[in-house]
């Protein structure tokens, strides 16, 4: 099919006859009528289109020789070059995988890049590739303000909304932004992607924000070729769905008509820049060469239908336009076309021999560098007078013993005081102060620009955080319950966790995602409010998962997460045990031993818990109990009962579920020679699997056992206790293990 399209272009152009000059693409001459596109502008865009076409052809050529690894191309979509021409190079762009024309046209606006070579380096996964370092083929360059995106369907749209939101919010909170104050965020996607719930939610979020009068300068570009792999988009669907959407300005253009498409794209970009509201540019395109090099279009499209699209080829249409209007002759066009082919193929031959990533260390370098930097992160000193003025009286460390909920609240207030770029947001976090009062009073202290409520959409909340983080802010979003996180896990897995990896750390996603979770919540329960599933988080490379249990650890760990996010770009998930939020007692009613004073902000050893470090209670020599979350309180209670049976146990609170504090676990395991892992999550896919595996991997040979909750969803009421781990189970397992 690629050869057919290539041959068709050559044969049609060869048969064309130059015509007389007509308005539309006028010379830069004051005698001519005003034109939206100069001759030089049209030639530059044609160059970008031809370059994009030959990159697609080269991708197949490289693949046929075993040198290339990616053949999803931009053929038929080259009209998107006009969008780049209508924008400024300082406008942040999040592009989907058919935006080759845009990438090349944007590169024309900035000196210092070789976009043809850049794309080819990505196709062959060469380590010289300037954005991902050979880890993926993406359209991205830091100096072009193109934020790289991977291929998860529409997953970049929520982040794009967040970027647009942050352009204005940064200015409002007086924090430097990488984007100009009048910038426009642009996001491209296909017609099939427009139906994905992620896209629908993101567009709804943009309109929802604009409806409230919030500045949100976002240009959504739907490149509509009428088909998603082999599934057709109903004719007229995009226009019907978005053409009359209240709060979303709609523009439509034929991507094969260069002057008209440019004029419309310019109008759309100017409208967004002027009104600071979202707009939808419906760019009609055509898909040529199938979905990818391996796609056999004839399996689902008639041959006549496929060939009928050849005349809509935007590269051919632009060539015709230039010839018909006397700007270039057919020979000129073919010379440009063949010269570009030769240039691209010469580059392709060169890059095909370049080194690729050749070791685990090389592949994982962005992850390991980030982890090392995060592990070394510590809270910055804050001016005491400024802190006192912001926090108010009494200061947290002067209040006396606090609960977990109050300790987290005071820690968030401290973070807001320390880092002016920090934002706290989520459903119900501002006016109400959260379902459990954890964020109560923060909006009053920090202001509604920094502490605010969002709509009820976890994808939107995390997307807002992703966009804010990449825009120089420090987002602290809240997901109201752990069960709700799974609605939006791809925003962490497919977008947040991958950005440092696929941009070689040139772009980062600093954030601290607060999540209320785990079981044992009394009087208010059921699966969605007592979820104990963390497996979806623990296998994501590069993220940090904090799990504080005690009110003195909770603030220190929050300070560490905020510092790691800010200095290392870490994406931290901070799991808060609901059942321990307001717990006061440990062993007996009224003993108040689950309360603790706020860590001294001046003492680093108190207000900082290094990532991957555990905490040990007691020095028993008979048994080591390794646990976290609610298991800490349960295990401490069991350990006291074991004393009465002459069993001396020490309890290790892991505190961090990713990375696991393996060094500390192994040390404490060897101190007694016996280990019981107490895990309130599920037997399958729970945390204990990783702990046991780490001990075995390290050569631990002593008696080893684990107790967990059952592989069950958590039902309502007292029935929950039938499937959740109990103190009785922990005690019985401990006695059995020591008796071996």
C-alpha cells in the first residue's frame, strides 16, 4: 500500500499543468489581496508534510530490514502541520502518534533541532534519540515544548487539561511557569480516541471549568480519519457530538486543504488565546497506509474504497495547489519530493547502525536516578517567622498529642507554608475539609487558589495533577477512597509513572497523591469504603508508595514525599488508614497511646523519614513481626499478649510499600531468626508476597510465615470481620511459628 500511494503521488504530479496565479496563497506583495498563508509559509508547510510522508516510508523500509521497530505513521494526517504553524513554539503541546506534520512544522520555528533525524532515531530505538533515549518512539522535545506521550488511548487528555489549567493558576499563585502567561495548550487525538471515557471525561472537565469562569486555554485537535484500526466512526459523529457543545467553541476544517485548514487553525488558536477558554478543532483527515505497517487494510476495507482516498492525500493536495497557482512546477515538486526521500533514507541508513540500550542498567537509568534522588530528598528549611505567620497559633508542635488525621492536616499546612507552588485539591477537600476532616481549615489558611474542590472524576483529578506537575507546580491531589483509585489507575501507570522514563527525566510528574484506604472502618463500610487492594500500585516502576500508621510518622512521611516530589520529580502515593484516622488508644480504652506529638520541624531526624526505611518497636529476640498500616496497631497489641506467654516479639512497621525497606526487614529478621508477616491486604497479590520473596531472595532460612486477609471483597457490616485479618489469627500464627 505504501508503494501504491508513493507511485500515485508521482504519477499524478507528473501529469499536472501549472495554472495561473489565484488568491489564497499569495506572494508577500502589498499589491496582492490579504492572504492567511504566505508563499513561504505554504512551502514550509509542504516541506513538513513531505518530510512526514518520507518518515513513514522510511519506517517501513527500516522495518523490512530488521532495523526499525515502529510503523504507525502520520500519512493522511500531514495537514496537522497547519496547527503548529498557527501556534507559537512556546505553546505546550501533547501530541498523539499521527502528529508527524505538527512535529516537523514546530521544529521549523525553533533553531537547534534536526526533526527528521530525531524521529528516525526513535524508529530504531537509538540511544541518541533526544527525548526518550531510545526507550520509545514518541513525538517530543523539551526545547520545542512538546511533552512526549505514549500510546495509551486518550490518556494524555486529562493531563492536557491540567496543563491548560496550570498556565493561569501559576500566575495566580505567583509561581514561575515554564509556559508564558498567554500560552495555549494544544492536545491532538483521533476520532476513535474521542469516544474513550478518558477523552470524554477530560473534555467534560475542560467545559466544566470554563463554565465556572476558570481560565482554561486548551485547543483540542481531533484528527478525524473516520476509522480506528478497523472500526469505523459513524459518519458525522464527531460534528454531531462536539459541534454544538455548550462551552466548547467548535471549528472545522479539511486537513487536505492547506490554506483553509491553516486559516481555521489560526482562528481557533487565536480564539483560545484571546478568550482563555477551550475550543475543539475538528480536522478532517484521511488514513493512508493502514493503521500500521503490519495492518492489512484489505481485510476490512474494499480495495476501491482504499484507492479512492488517494486523491484526498494532503501531500498531493498541497502539491496540486502549489502547481495550479503557479508557485512550483511539477518538476519542482517532484524534485523536492525525491530530494526529501534521499535525505530521509540517507539519515535512516546512518541511524540504523547506531547503538541501542544494551543493559538493564541503561534501560532503567531514569528510574534508578529518580529513586536515588528521591531517597536523598529531605524537607527544606522554612523561615520560622514565615511559617508561624502562615500556620498561625498554636503551632502544630505546641498542640500536644495528635491523632493521625490531625497530624496529616498539620503536615499539609506545613507543606503549603514551605512550598508556595503546592496545591491541595480533590472532591470535598476545601469547604468541607474532606469526608473525615483531614483537610479542614486548609482553604482558610492557604486560600481558594491553592486549596480547592474538584468535580467528581478521579481521572480528572489525577490528570489535573499531572498537568500541574509538569507545569512547575507541586500538586497534592486527594482520591477519596482507595477503591476509587482503580477508576483512574492508568493516569498513574500509563502517564505519570512513564513520563520520566520516556523523556529521560527531561519532563517530570512531581505529585503526592493522598488516598484514604484499607479496611476496618466501623459504622461505615462496604467494599468501596473498605478497599484493601494495593497490587495495582506496587507493580508500577518508579513510584513511591507511603503507608503511615502512626501520628508521628504521618507528618514526617508527608514532608519526605513532598520533598521527593519537588526535588526528584517523584510520583508518591500516600495511603492513609481510615480506621486509624481518629484512633486514640492502643492497648486499653483511655490510654491514648496511639496519639503522638507533631515532629519538631527543626530536627531533621524527627520531621523526615527516608524513603524505604522501616521503624522497629521493641527488641524481642524470639520473633520478628513485619507489618504496615492497621497491622501495626494490631501487631503491637498481639505482641503485648505474647509477652504473657513468654514470647518476646519485635514489631517492624515497613512504612513504605514501594520501595520496600528490604535492608531493614532483613536486619530485623536476622535478629530473631523467625519472621511472621502480618498483611491486612489480600493473600493473592498482597504486600506479604513481596516481603516473603525479598527475605528468601536475601537468603533468609529461618521459620517464616504470613497471615493475610482473605481473597475477597469486603462486605458491609460485621461480615467484613469474617474476611479481614484479625488479632486472633495473628496471635495464633505467632505462637505456632515460635513453637516450631
